[in-house]
DNA sequence: AAATGACCGTTATGGTTTTTTAGTCATTTT
DNA sequence: AAAATGACTAAAAAACCATAACGGTCATTT
């Protein structure tokens, strides 16, 4: 039985369920069926454990994105498919929305820092793809950083913020539809 | 000397400077040079006074918007001019950003409720104008509510959120530019 | 009739004690 | 010998509580 893996599983479960602050190392140890000291042989502290989990998630998302994107499809189609896939994560991973909620309630600086890094990471990936599409003359020449930021913020707005002020979450088709009709549409040459 | 007006001035100053919670009625009374009881002859409680001020601000913004919008200009041009005007408010009125900050720090329920109403109000105005432009065949037929929400969220993202994760605020021309190149561009028939 | 500020019940504050937590390390287990 | 452990400690957070500050009222004053 891989102890490192057990710890990661337990910690992921706990962070997702209770957030960063409310997750204790004793709890993680018990959930993982290891002594507390064992955790510290793999991760030097709570923050590093947390970091490892969040970036495992980002890498999982990135891998799924890379598996989808194909040179044989248009930017428009690729964007559409990746957007659909990312919307699946919305339900599958409770972690991010839990962290966003925690960051709003209490100001946990470690959580804040991680969320900023996650944002930078994702915006960076989006920007890379836009850049490439511009080089390929697939889309118009636009301010890459700003458009990437817009796409990220629009995604978060529809996928996460919407249900704060509306009764129910937006169905995925609607989100995909508005992206297709507005931001993506504006980019075609 | 109009007492009601003095009270509104004093309260606006205090709410903008200190936020909702840190503004005391005694303080407002002293600043307005009236007895505390006098405030209660005009406003039934602190929340109502607060409400009056925030919605005076919204109405001021609405008035500026109405003064700008003209049937003789295209939707595109009107949108551009209104966007420019709204960006001026960003610096002029410290109140809204103070409230947003307060809402993030402590969870003041009254502030939260007002911010939700402000969002609804503004999104509603945007939606009305989109609706009209669609009727006039000026822009394409799109999901009005979602596009209005997108415009509002994009505005907040560039005008307010951007400087949270970046060194400095975005210059207004850049914000106007990205709107022109993406969302507005996608709407033209 | 309008304005006021002392007053009241309630809520927030901040100093203090108690509990919980992250991280360590001497001991035990493999 | 190497890995795992959990009792232990210093530090941080929670619970507590006395006291101050607050929103709102109303008998009195202007």
C-alpha cells in the first residue's frame, strides 16, 4: 500500500470537504491510516501538502485539455470541446469552489496565494493557445493577455458566480452557447 | 440649510471612507451637525440611510448614461461612450469599491444584499439596451440576460479585479479596446 | 412642530484563559 | 538500518467574559 498516495487521497478528501483551515494534520493522518509523523516524511509541512494537491488537480485539467486539443480541428472547435470538458470539472472537483468560498469567508493567506497562482497558470495556458492560433492566422490579432483574462473571468462568472445571485446553476449548453456567440465569435478572422 | 441633504452628504462621506460597519450614527450626526434623533426623522434606520445613498449613486450613474445615449449613434458607439463614462466612476466614487472590499473582509449581510441589488439593477439596464438594439436590428439576436451578465462581469473584472493580481490598474483605453474587439464586435449584425 | 441628546437593550470588542494545532523527535516497528 | 509512530511542545486559535460602543427611542427643549 503506497503511503504517499494514501496521504494525498485523504488530504484531497478533507480539503475538498472542509477547506484548508478546517483540515487538521491529525485528521488527515487518521483518514490515511498513518501516523502523523509519516506525513512529514513526504511533505515538509501543511502548505506543501496543500500545494501538491492543488497542482495535481491543475495538471489533471491540463492533461485532459492536451488530450482534447488537436491540430486537425479549428480553434473554434477546440475551444468548444475544452470548454465542455472544463465544465465537467465544475461538478467533479469540489475543491476549487470550496477554496474560493473559504477565501471569501476567512482570508486564509495560503489559500489566497494558491488561488492567485491557479489563476495565473490557467490564464497562461489560455494565452498560449490564443497566441498559437494568431500565428496560424486562425484568429484575429488581439491583445492576448487581456483576452485570455477575459475568457478565464467569463468562465468563472458563468460556472461559479452565477448561482450566487440566481436560483440555479447555468446549464452547460447555455454557457457554451454564450461563449460561442460572443467571445469566440469575435475572434474569427 | 437642508438637514436631509447635510445628513446624506455626511453619511456618503463616512460610508465611502470607513465602510458600512465602521460608520456610526453618532459619527454621521456629528459630521452633519445635527442631533442623532434628527437622522431618524428622515431615515427610519441605518440600513435605509445606506440604501438611499447607494441608490442615489446608481441613479446618478443611470442619469449620466441616459445623457450620453442617443438614437442618432450606433449601438457600438453608444456602448463605447457609456463604457468610458462608467470607467470615470471607478475613481470618482470610492463607495462601491469600499463596499466590495468590506463584503470580502467581513460578511456584512446588509452590504451583501445591497451589492446583489446593485448588480441586478445594472445588469437589467444593460439588458434593456441590448433588447432595444436587437429590436432595431442593430445587433444580432442573442441571449440577452447572459450577454448583459457577461458585460457586467467583464467590466468588473477589468475595472476592479485586475489590480488584485497585477501590479497596476488597467488603463481605460485598454479596457475599452478589449470590449470593442471582443464582446461588442461579436454583436454586430 | 421640529430637533435633540440622555438613556436603554443589544451587540461588538479586546484582554485573558483554555484548547487545539502544526510540527518535532525519541522510541518502536519492520 | 530505515521507516513509521504518537507523545510532546511551542504557537496559534477558540472560548470566555467583563466592559465599551452601538442603533434606536422618547421625554424634554428649542
